[in-house]
C-alpha cells in the first residue's frame, strides 16, 4: 500500500526539548501507512510571546507557513496545541472575505488538523484496533488536552470544545481505561513556565490532585508544552507541597507505539523525567 | 471645583474607542462576570477580567495598563469562548500588553514582559526558529540579576542537567529556515 502523505508542522520544541514526542510520531506514523512531509523551510509560529506583544508578527509568522503549506497542496497536521491554534488564527485572517492585512492570496483548500484529531478519525481508529498487539489492559489514565487546541471554537472549529472525547476513544481502542474528569481542557499555564513558575506550581498541582481524585495513574497528553509542564515540574511541586507525586505524563503517540509493539518505545520513555517504567512494568506492559 | 491632579480619575477614551472596534467589541459588555468566573488565573490577578473590560470602557487607562492581570493571563481563551456577547477578552488583554509596552509604561510584571521579548529576539537570532536552550539560559541570567535566589538556581541547573543527560537540550541552536530574504522581512517586525 502506498502511504498516505500529509504535510507536517513540527514546531521548534520538537527539535529541542520534545525529541521524545518527535521520535514517537516518526515511529508510529509508518505503522499507520502515513507519511509526514515537513512544511518546507518552516519558521516558528511566534507562540504566546508574539500574540502577547506583537500582533503583526503573530500573524505574519504562521501565515508564511500556511502559504507554503498551500503550495504543497495537502492538509497540515501540528502536534502542538499552540502551533495548531496559531495556524488556525492565520487561516481565519487570510480567509477573511474583507481582505487580509497581509494582502496574501490564500484559497483555503487545505485543512489544518491537530495531530490527535487527525489520528483519531474513524478510519484510523479502525486501523489501530486491528493493529493492537498489546492491549494496555488496566492502565488507568486521564486524557489532558490542554487549552488552546480546543479554544476558542471560532478559531479552532471544534464542536466538542468543552468536553472533547477523542483521546478517550483512542485509549479505549488501545485497551486502556480512560477516566472521566472535568479538567481535561483546563489550562496549565505553560506560557508562564519560566517567568512565573509559582503560578505554574499552583495550576499544575491542582491538575495532579484532580487526576488522583479521578483514580488516574498517569496523564496522556497531545502537546509537548503540556507534557513539559506536567512532567518537568513534578519533583519541584512535590517538594513544595510536601507530597510525593508520581504521575507519568505519556504522549498518546507513545501509547500507540506501546500497544502496537513498536521496538523503540523504551527509548522514548527514557527521556521523561517522571519515569513511566515502574507503572508500565507493574501492568505487565513493558 | 478643585482641579484634580490624580491621573487615575481623569478618564481618557482613546483606549475605550480602540477596544470598541473590530472583533474586540468590548463595548457590548454587560458585566455578567462569566469571563471572570471561568478564569483559572484569578488567584494571581489584581483586577478580574470583567473589571479590566469595565475600567477600559470607563477610560481608566492607567489602571489597566499598569495591572498585573494583563501579564499573568495565560491566554487560555476560556473567557473569549464563553462570553455571551462575543467579546474577545483574551484579545483585549493582548492588545493592552502591546499598548503598555508601546507607551513605555513601567509594567507590573517585568519578568513576563521580558520573557516575551527574549522569546521574539530568540526567533530573530535563530533566523526564524527558537533555540530553546539559548533562550532559557539568557532568561535565567536576567532573573538572577534581578534577584539572586540560590535555591532557584540550583533547581534550574539540576533540571538543565537532567534534560541534557536525556538528549533534550540542543546546545547549538535551531536549524534556521532557508527562505532567508522572505523570513528576514518578517523578522524585521521584531525590534530589539
Ligand atoms: S508553539 Fe512553540 S514550538 Fe510551536 S512553533 Fe510555536 S514557538 Fe515554536
Ligand atoms: S494546557 Fe498548558 S501547555 Fe497545553 S495548551 Fe494550555 S497552556 Fe499550553
Ligand atoms: S463575559 Fe463578556 S459580557 Fe460578561 S462580563 Fe465578561 S466581557 Fe462582559
Ligand atoms: S484567557 Fe486569560 S483572562 Fe481569559 S480565562 Fe484565560 S487566563 Fe483568564
């Protein structure tokens, strides 16, 4: 079967701190007959910094990526909540019938997806259910979508923005036990991670507590910023609040790899700070 | 009537007029407070989101532009999503940050403002992509110069080392995009 080709916008983090996410994406997509082609010569989307203090730049950066993607002619997937959101902002601005501020000619024939949405389309869920070799039995997880992948719906075009379900559907297909909780789209404040770590501590500790209250043993995420914020801070937050938190933060792509028997899963997991191996060993999954 | 010298009492409506325009449409606010009720960051704010909208419309520019709120908002878009009048509250807060910097106002959260500035400068230095390790190092130095906190420094160094061991720190910067002429034109928007 010739693989399905799609355009890919990795974003800066995936070639920096989120190499584990990048590797797991590169690892599982061939198993799904999917070929990712990076936006030629892509640039940073500007992230929170640009939309906070330089609105022209906040549009110009993702618009350039979108114009290149248009030339490449296929739908675009982004693995980062914020990259996805900024691409959508640019799309809406470029499609404005009253003309766009950059004077670019964008036809809008391609669709922008966040990676989780793309891989949880019905067809992929079916493929996945056939390919699972190691069901993730007994793994109790809460899905954490983060905020701007869903909001605001006028930009993201999401229908289930208050209570998305696709991560839960995926986890069920993989054999895990997704738990219900009401914090799945709450903010972890990642944009303030370096400038106001104290704020992050409060927001993130709240998420740990809610996840534990729901009975979770781990988080499953679809954004490297969410991952970093829940994972890198756990030791510090444990110390600060005098309570030992031990909640691995797994990428949904890593769990797909695990359930499909990808040989490199352990290498990806070894890059996390909260070590997921004890939990996965206990469940007999690794 | 005695002339007031208190600037906070002298309304200025340029801000209010700006915020009434376009998709920000703040003037439609009827103070239902739904934005503030759903905001996860209120614990760190000095003004609640609905108060920022209200004060802006009243022309209390000084108060909103010098507030912490505009900087500690995490741009989670909950308020914008839920406002019954379609007001882009998060967009208003962004607009106010940019305006505060333009006017050279001494901002309430210099760490946050500086981080944003460094981030953009790092896109420029990287020719279009961010080198995270360099950005983190530069910002850490900035923070140390403001306040030398040995424990925070130790924590950061430990974290850096843990990431390094795992191959998660690219020390030589990012791959710059090659579309040089075009990207340079865009990066000119970043004034350092
Ligand atoms: S959100 Fe972050 S990683 Fe993604 S492109 Fe934008 S800046 Fe780079
Ligand atoms: S949850 Fe945190 S990292 Fe994820 S999108 Fe929101 S602020 Fe960003
Ligand atoms: S939710 Fe909208 S209308 Fe209600 S107070 Fe906030 S800005 Fe005003
Ligand atoms: S965008 Fe800012 S003001 Fe609005 S709910 Fe989120 S943190 Fe609060």
